[in-house]
C-alpha cells in the first residue's frame, strides 16, 4: 500500500536519533540562496526596463542658433521655445542660442555647438546640416524711387531714368540690412545682366534706418530681401513714394536663369498690390527671385528626436499662427533626393507619414530583453539544480541506508537496536519530506521512498512481534549465537 506524502509524517516515532545518519545541508539555506538570486535577476531586468523607458521618454533639449537680435527669426524661435517648454509638449524642448545672424548660426552648427540652426539658403550650408523645415520664403525686391526723388538726388541736372537692371551701372544702390548676404544677392543679379558690380556703388543701411536713409535720398535704387509681407520692405517702399511719386519696380526677368545657375534661388512673382498704397504697389505682377530660411539639424541627432521635433513644430504652428502670424509661414522641407539641403531622416519620416512608433523604435531592444530574461531563467534553473545537487546525493545515500536497515531489521534480535533504526528512519523520513517540499526530489522518487519506508516499518513490526513471542532465554541464546558467528 502506497503512503501519501501527507501521511508520511504519521510513520515517524519519537526516539533517540542515530549518530550514523549522514549530515545534510539545510534545504532552507539553499532555497534562501535561490530566492535571493531569482529576486536579484528580476530586479535587474525591471531596473533595466525602467531605465530604458526613462531614457527613451525623457524630454530632450535642443540648442537652436538664431539671430540677429530683434529679428523676426529670433521672435519666431522664442515663441516656439516657450510653447515647446509647455509640459504637455515635453518630448522636445528648445533653448535659443542668439547669434549675429544666419552665417554665425550656420558656423555654430558646423562646429557642433548647436543642434539646430536658422540658416539662409543662399549662404554656404554646413556639411553636417540636414533640413527639418522651411522657416519662411523671401523675395528680392529691387526698385527705384519716384522721379522727383531721383532728380533731387542728382541736383539740377536730371539723371537718366532707370527702367531696367542694365541701367544700374554707375549708379548708387542702397541695400537694406547689414548682412553681406544681401550684397552677394545683388551682385548675383547684376552679373546675370552683365553689370560689373565693381562699377556700382553699394551702400548698406541697417533695417531700422532704411526708411530714413531713403527719405534722405541716399541712393538711386534699392534692394530689400525678406518675406513678401515684410514690414521692413513695406516701410522702405513707403518712404520712396513721398511727394506723390510712385516707385519703379525692376523686374528680374532672368529669374529662371539665375535659379538654374544658383540652386539656392527660385523664380517667383511679387503679386500686384503686395505693398499696398494707391495706386497699388506694384501696379502689376513683378518677376523676381526667392530664397528660403531653413531650420536645419546637425547630422547625427537621432531620427526619433527630430521626428518628434518636427511633429511638435507643425502642431504648435497651427496653435500660434493666430497670435503670431510669422509661424504660419513655416513649411515642410523638400524631401526630394536632389534637394539643395538634404532632408533629415526624422523630418522625412514625419512628412512621408512613416514616423516610427515606440514599439517600432524599440522592438529590437524589447526582443533582446525578453531573450535575456529567458537566458537568465535558464541559468537560474541550472543554478537551482546545482544548488540541489548535494541534497539529492544525500537523499540517495539515505535511501540506500534505509534499504540496508530493512535487511538488518529482519535479522535483528535486539529491541534496542530496532528502536535505534526506527529513530534513524524517522530522521531520514523528515529529511526526505523537506527535500520534496523544496523541490529537490520529484514525486516519482518520493513514491519509491514510500515503498521502502513501508517495507522497513513492516519488517520492524514483524521482528518486534517475533521477539516478543519468543522466551527471554531463547532470545539471549540466539543473540549470542549470531554474535559468535559474526566473530
């Protein structure tokens, strides 16, 4: 009859423990070590996942170079930075770095001292720059003040009227703004029409002094570059229309040729009435060239970071355009492979609708983490088995000892020896049950032990019954005879 594990303790009897029982390590100590190892592994995995999630989702602050002071570009970036710092848009934040202008901003990006920069498309673009967005489009406006002003500028002898760009040779041309880029733009236009820039006197006026310089009749013609609705350009043209005169806008009819030779420029038109007034200024559509101010990122910034920045940029643009109309001019970058400034992969992913989700970006890491957890589980199982090896060996030796006692019990003639074996069997039973409880031995091993312990107890009971039925003197004689035979 098989004895259930729960009933095995019922077979144990109180009595002295035999000194011959093999010493066994504490199963609880091994279990405690295994528990600590398992807990440490779980905490390590959880810690790694928590750290990975923190570094993946923490706000990233990007330095954006922009200038000069008081420029529209700086105002746009400051408004964007304020909106980006809102906790609801915390994935990417902006820290403006003020510079002297687009050239200085490009240099900071090229030196790796800025993550983003506002650069001018017709200037030298840093090799590590990749387009993220078009901040605004600019047009070149070339005009001549009214005839009355031109006459006053030359004194009593009237100067020949300027009707086209080829007639600018030998004249003084005023350029609005201190940036050298506007002077370079004028030279590109002049060369296209065969006018030697060396034969033209070029003077520059700060943007905030342009209107006063025009009213003071400082030049014969003027060039301004900025957005179509630029207040600076509008004020400069308004200053040219006093005394009832109407400025003459010089069309750049070779705009396509300029764009062909200089990819940073595009051919475009200035719509009639852009600069207001009565009559409209200009009275008819005027052909010209345009160029863009770009938001560029330093190559090497992660695709996910720039994709998040681009997504936030266009989401905030919709929010700010009513309060700050300049943000409405922000456009998506050119994603063509032959674009003048190559697009950043993160911006391209947003524009093309291929932006990766969290799982897309980190699925490989999650997979490797699961693989690592599986490997740790296997290693833990092996280590647990290794820790239980000694316990299994002790249990096997104890089972063999129980079988030896079974044979000895059938021939034992001493009640005291039978009691000692019974006590030793109780110790073996106790240790076996603890091993089973801690998973050191399986149920099949415990079943085999059940049979052995049952047979041992039956043998002891039968032997005790036989010894009790024999006369005392016969027991003593039998014991002496066996002792002599063993000797």
